[in-house]
C-alpha cells in the first residue's frame, strides 16, 4: 500500500506513521518529493485496517499500488531515479555512454579500447572478466586479472567501469574493481544473485532476460531494491523471437513501456540486441530517439580476432561516428552527452 502524507506533515508525524507500519510487520520504504512524504508499506502486515490508517494524523490518502512490482513502480516513486556513475548522471538529461570490449582479453587490448572510447565521448567502460558463454569450450574470461586490467585502463582515461558478476560468490570481488555490477540476461532470474547485489552499495545494471516479459524484468529489479539497493539501471538487450536474421529482437517498445511503469533509468544494448555490426548504429539511434537513457555498446580495435562477440563489435572509428549522431539526436530531445 502507498500511504501519502499531507504536505508539510513534519518529521515526527512521518516517523510515527512509518514506525506504526513497521510494527505491524510491513517493510517500510519512504520517499520525499516536493515536501510530501510517500510511505510504501510492502509485504504482509497484520492487524492493520487501512480505513483506520486513512484517519491517522497527517495521512492524506492510502492507495493500493496497482502493479506487482512496488518499489520499482512510478506510483511509489513518481520522479525519475538518477544514478551517478563516475561523470554520468544516469536517468537525467545526460545520456549514459558505456562502451568497450565484450571480454577483457589483455593489457594492450583494454588500454587501446579505453583510449578510443574515451576519446569518442564514452564515460563508462564495459568489459567482461567473468563471461557467461553458451559453450563451455569458449573463452570464459580472465577473472580477477581481467578486472584489474579493466580498472587500470578505465582509470587512465577517467572512465567508470561496468562488469558482469555471474554468481553470488563473485559479488564482493567484482564490486572491489567495478563501479557498476552487471547482471547478465541469463541471470536475470537468479534470485540468489539478485539478493546478493541487493546487499551491495554499487549500482546494478540489470539486463533483460532472453525470454523475460517486461513485468518479470521489473520484478527482478524489485528483488534487488527490496534487499536494500535502489540503484538499478535497466538494460534492454533484445529478446528471443522466431526471427533468425538477427541474434535477438531488440524490443524498443520496452523503453516507453518501462518509462511509464517505473522510475528506474533504462539503457539499451544494440550489440547483443542485433548481433550484427552494421545493425548496431541504426538501432542505437532508434533507442535514443525512443527515450532510452543511454547505450552500452561493444567496441573492439580488432574485432576479427576478438575472443568473443567480434561480429557485433564496432570499430573505434564507427563508434566515434555514432556518438556524433547520438549527440545530434540528443539535442533534438533536449538531452545531452
Ligand atoms: C555481455 O554484455 O557481454 C553479455 C553477455 O550480455 P547479455 O547478458 O545481455 O547476453
Ligand atoms: Mn558480448
């Protein structure tokens, strides 16, 4: 339930209402907007008559949150959530540009790519050190050494770092090196992992599952937030359909749908969304035009020899050209890089 207090109800009233709901067994989440306190009471409380709560001092209204995800919903939190990552305020008028290789492969590779994406205008560097590969015989990532290299390369160019965490036991380690913890599509419904990143103080990049509905995706965000971490960045990366000309079908519908349902920022990954280098730029432009808060794009200086996802990786010059186009589209929408 959502308990809205009267404007200017005051701190004593707010903590009293929150305390009473907590005592009744609810998990209580408070947001303050424009001088008005909203208290979300989530879970199974006992012995609370909502008609009575409506008459508590300072209470303006009590309403049901009309969706199964509560903390992720716009009803609970009407204003956009803005998550600061390095030099970027994700979810604000500034677009988040994240770029880098699919996998960290070695020192020379990450340093070259970091220089190129920073020069092009990216503010966050991506790179996997723990890779969820379909085949057990494919390159599985460099592990901690990869994270160390990624961090050094990013620091050398004033970039923040996003990297995937594949299981609960890696969360602390990845959080030591990365600014954002990526939960991959294959792990979107790994609830133990969602709990663990929910206990972290680092923002989480939550990719949409290969066959997940938007509601299931937002329920996964709800898991993370309900464990204490409200810094969730959603990432649309394409879903499985019957179509075979592209690796996945990038669901651009998801952007306006999520924007209406949730206050969380949503970015788009046109690299995995298409799986094809020449399809990345058109879909990246479309994503920004549709209202996405940013892009995460695979870039490699030698994609023909990349150890993973070379066929969908942009050449650095292509990425730089794309960023220029994105800047033009952003200006039309009153946004900026
Ligand atoms: C990746 O970002 O390299 C990746 C494996 O993405 P996804 O989880 O979306 O497949
Ligand atoms: Mn990849």
